[in-house]
C-alpha cells in the first residue's frame, strides 16, 4: 500500500498541471466586474442626471471622483501589496468596492440637494477601494506565468475591460430600462460579494496552492515567474517603500516612457467607460435600451484586440524577436487603428459610427500592452509599488478625460472636439513607445 501511494505520488509529480489558467480565469472575471462597476454610472448616467438635475459638467466631476481616489491610493496600494501580499489586500479591495457600488443604488433616497454630493462621495470611495486591483493583477501574473506566456496572460486580464462592456452593457441597459437605474448598482454590488467568496477560496500563491504539481511549479520557476513574490519578503516589504527606489524608477527614461504611454492609452479607455454611451444617446439620438446593445459591439472588438495583441506579442518572442520589438509592434499598430475614432466626426450614418468605434476599440485593445511591459520591466523588489506608480500615471486620465470632455461638450454643444482629443491621445501613446521608451528590459535597482 505504501509502495502504491509512493508510486502515485511520483506519477503525480510528472504531470504538469495548469492551475495558472484557473487563476487567470478568476482574475479575468473579477477584472470584468471591476470595470463594470466603474461603468455603471456611464450606462445609468442619462437617467441619473435627469433625476438628480445634473448637467454635463456636473457629471464630468462625478465621473472624475473615481479617478481622484484611484490616483491617490495607487502608491499606498502598491506598498500594501508588497507588504501584505496580493491575496489579502485584494480580498478587502473587492469587498469594499462591491459595497460602495451597491450603496450608489440608494442615492435616490437622499434629498435632491444632497444627491449629487452623495454620489460624488460614493464614486470617490469606489475608486479608493479599487486602487490595488491592477497592481495586484500584475503581481499575480508575474508570480504565476513565465516570460513567454506573460504577454498573453496580462493581455487576457486587461481585455476583461472590453469583455465587461460587451457582457454588462446590454444587461445594465436593460436593468435601467426595465427596473430603473438603482438596480444597476444593486445587482453589480451583489455579484461582487459573491466573487469575494470565490477569491478567498481559490486564490493562493504558487508554492502554497494545494493542487499545483511540482512540474508546473518548476516550469514557472525556470521560465522566469516570480513564484515567491509573497513568500520571500524583501526589505522594502518589511520596512515600507524605499523612496530611493521610487526616484530611480522616475529617473529612468524607459519607465517614464511606459508611464506616460499608459496615461494616453487610458485616455481612450476612459472615454469609452464614461462618455461613450452618453455620446450615443445625446449626439446620435439612440435610446438607452439600444445603447446598451450597441455599446457591446465595440467592446467585443476591444476584447478580441486585447487578447490578440498579447498573443501576437508572445508569438513574436517565440519566433526569436527581441522583447522590445515584440511588445512595441502591437502597441504602434494598435494606436494607429485607434485614431480612426476621429472619422466619426465626418459621418451621420450610425452604422458607420459604430463600425469606426469598433475599429478604434479593437486597436486600443490590440495596443494596450502596458501591463505586460510592466511585468517585464518592474524591479523584482517592488513590483507592486512599480505597478502603483504606473497606475498613478495611467489613471490621471480617469480624472482629466471625463472633466475635459464634460467641459468640451458643455461649451461646444458637440462631441467633435472630444473625439479629436481621444484620437490624439492614441498618437501620443504611440510616440511614447517609439521615441522615449527605448529597449524594454527589467530595471535593476541600485541598493542604497
């Protein structure tokens, strides 16, 4: 019996499990809900504004509330991840952002004079709670995936934002139409609570996962995965963030190019997350129910582009291209396609508008390889903190884009300049990678 048990154990160690794919699936689903919670106000925005008496500038400020908090919490969130680990920090993050999403459904209970302020505060707290999510995703991918799979894995979790819009836009549009805007927030909050329980039960670090085989763990280690990211504590994790490390990252031309590139890429994202459905309603005269269905089309194209961009990048690496070339080619091609959004200003044909938006969103997804690049370049000692800085730069766009577009629309009574603004952001992202970043490689920190 002992011999049989021993033989079974030896046989199991020779079987390469694929636990990393299940981990990626959970991250993907939670990231989809993460983005759906950000986009709830976009879908329900027309009805919310009507009921609370808000104009475009007011809505721009409320949209930006999320961005202010998300921005403020990036460095503290990255430090918390490096100190306490991805699982623990993400658990609290997921629970609280679900709570603040749900509470937005009860804003109508407040007197009208306080409705806008209450909504602003809840959106602020939503951003505060969601802040660690993407740096945590980057850390988990760095721990669970070797270099040759990291581009695809990162692109898949990043593409959840498009899948989210494709899946949830019709659902949330229907909820707004059939049950009222309040139910958009309540339903999404409940979904988040369920996923919190899933996260607690199934997410573990690679060496601690009960179902991973020795061969898969060795495969990860040999391929460059940082499997002990939460197991082996570094000085920065024990004693707090090393500000000399932050200065080194901010003085690196490569890292600055990546950081600013993410700002411009996120400017495109935040147009689609905030103003795109309102653009279809106000500029193109579509009903909210139709918008919920139409908004899914560009989102599906963005999802396809997001996955294909990562797959294509990893394919180039496997064919012998350098990491620099393999990451930059999809980014440049994708950003060029994203500029097609400007052409929407020159047609009144709604079908053509949706087609151009779909092409732009596909390009944005194809070129959105910022997180794979961070997984490739972040110093091993402070991957969470580096991801936080990256997200600080990227999510300045979550403040600037809603506000700028809000004031453009209010002042010009048109979305034409807003679309030019978004298209130029794509061009600037491309130039950051072509002219600033240089060679893509892991940054080595100087110990001080």
